[in-house]
C-alpha cells in the first residue's frame, strides 16, 4: 500500500541564484566571481580555465589543482586569516553536465550554505 503522506518524487530544480548576503558579479563557462557580505565580507573567485581549477578569496589562492583528466566537483578550503581569524572551513560543490558546463554551484561556510546557484 502506498503512503499518501510520503514526499513526492524529486521536484525539478528551479533556475536562479539563492543567497542571502551574496552578489554574483560575473559568471561564464567555468568562472564565478561572488561578493559575500555575510557571515563576513570577502570576494570568492572560482576559475576552471586551461586545465586547472583555482579558488581565490580576496586575491589569495586558497586551493588549486591541475585538472588534466577530471574536474573536481568538491573543493575544500579555509578562509585566509586576514578575512576570518578563525579560518572557517569552506566547501564548493559543483555539478557539471555534458560539455563541462556548470549546472549547480554551491558554497558552504562552516557547514552553512551561503550560496546556491542553479543554471
């Protein structure tokens, strides 16, 4: 017997940017530039061009990797001490689709989602 109170099947994702305290400045192919005001002010730049992935926080590289074969879809980093004295851990999760296009780009900081973009 089916449960009439069970959650429905997976709902389609809505397109858009879902963030409180973040402004998307630039977005193209494998590049995102986002200004955050909460929980602390900083600029995050993700760049995946030319077989490398780089994450910059206020012009400080916090993570980088050469990606000859496969792009990383989960990137862990820490905020620089001059941005956040506690150096809070952060994570970027990227869902790629065919042709290496970004379908979803999510940023979490200290376990809280602070930016979620669905293309």
